[in-house]
C-alpha cells in the first residue's frame, strides 16, 4: 500500500502535469516544459537530499544550446554528467541569512524518458528556512515564443512539505520553516 503522503504527492504531480499539458489546441501542447525537484531533509544524517527530474526532450535542447559539448542520450554517461554540471550551475540553496548551502553532485540516471540528477549537502544547524534559486531551463525558452518551463520544487522537512513553482525567470524564492 502506498503511504498517504506519497499518494498525495503523486496526485498533485499528475494534476500539475495534466493542467500544463492539456492545452486547448495542439499548437500549444508541445510548448510545455515541466521539471520537478524534491528537496528533503535527512535528520539522521544531518543532510539535505535533492532530486531533480527533467524530460529528455528538454535536456536535449539545453545540452545543445548551452554547451560546446556535442553529445546525445545514446552516450548516456557523458550526457548525464554534462547535464548534471548544467543543473549545478543553475540551481542553488541558501539560508535565509544568505549563506550558501553547498550542494555536491552525487549522480544521475536516465529512466523512463527522464533524466534524474541527484545532489546532497550538509544541513546547516538551526536552519530557519531556505532560499531556492532555480533557473535551469529558464534561459532556454525566455527569448522564444514558446511557453517557458514550469519547475515545481517541493521542500520536505519534519513531515511538512512546502511547494514552490518557478516560471518565467522567477529566479529565487524563499520558504520559512515553522
């Protein structure tokens, strides 16, 4: 049986996905770009775990546009490593006092039409909240006529989940832990 929290997350994800991909006509249906990032606190290990999920279609465009590195998903290891670097350059966490939470890339994989990127950090003591900078994929579509990406960031700590939605170069957003 699926735990209630997991079931609720899946339902929210599919609702968001459906609302952004079910367009009134086909000309806009292909212009939707959705990524999901999950940030969770591992209290036992005093760490922050970050999991990013991107569609391979979106990662292909990003790799082509922002790098001199020519690759394809068929060269899986090089492709994953290169995109993980791109994510690291365009995603960051800071405390509310603007102290950087240093993220380390720990791996990536391609599964089910998605590229998954994994990061972790040492959790700062007495963290009262987070500022999330999330600009991956934003530059890719900002100058075009297509709909920009929607990036959903879920932050889970002590059983409570806070959600942030990034689009159209929002840049940074903050949340407070209660």
